[in-house]
């Protein structure tokens, strides 16, 4: 009867042992990345099509810098001329601008008349000229007040019709429109989008 405690032959133990060499994946640390040589192929290059070209790092001369600043200012002025600033973009303010731009306003003549009054009121002028200048000044002031009241009333009416839930302060809209009405049409910003006489 064979013994249960007999020692196994040495060759059977050797066969059961798996030979582990440094080349097997078992010896590689976790997160190991194989090299190009081990992979036997090259990493593909990134496509160059559609890539943004490298920026020109050549420093600008002083003249070029001045020209660049002038160009930026001109572009900013043109954009402001077209669209105005943040305060001009509310639809209620656009409506107020249209009301002013669709009519001839006394305010456009105000500064020209003020210049004439200033010259005519000089002490070197004859008393008659000074009297006429003062009367002209009073007439311009009264006409400006009346025109401003008419503009404000029309704005109030249209705002209530088209923007009944507006959060804009009416006093601010009136002042905005009046200040535009005393500015020459060609100097208004944003530029007028309606013609004189258009129905608003």
C-alpha cells in the first residue's frame, strides 16, 4: 500500500512552477505605458489642417502701435455710433429716440441761437441789438420748453400703449429724449433709424 505521506518527486514541483521573466506583463507596474519600440509602431502625428497658425510675435514699432490704437478707437466709435451704449439698448429708449428723430425739434436750433444771443449781448453792441438778442433768447427758451412737453407727452402715450409693464422710469425717458432733441441730427448716437416725418 503506497504511503500517503510520501514526498513528491522534485521534477513534478519544477513543472508546476511557471517561469516568470522580466518581459512578462506581470512584472510591469500598474499604469505602465509601453514605449514606441515595444509597440513596434510610431505614434500618429496630429493633423495640421484646421489648426490656428502661430501668432506673429514680432513686436510692433511705435508708429504701428499708434496706428493700431487709432484703429481700435475708430472701430469703437463706429460701433457706438451704430448701436449706442448699454443704456441705449432698452426697447423703450429706442421708441423715445424714434419719436425725437421723426420730427423737427426746436432743440437743434437752440445752441445756434444761444451763440447769436451771446454775441448780441456783448456790451459793445448797440442797445437795440442787445434787446433783440434777449428777446430771441426768451423766445428760444419758451419754444424749447413747449417742444419738450410735446415730445414727453407723445412718449408717455406710446410707452403706455406698447410697453404697459415697463420698468423704465418715465422721467428718465423724458430727459433722455429731450437731450437727444437738442443734439444735431448728424451727431446723434445711436444714429437715427427713422426719417423725418415717419409715423411712429
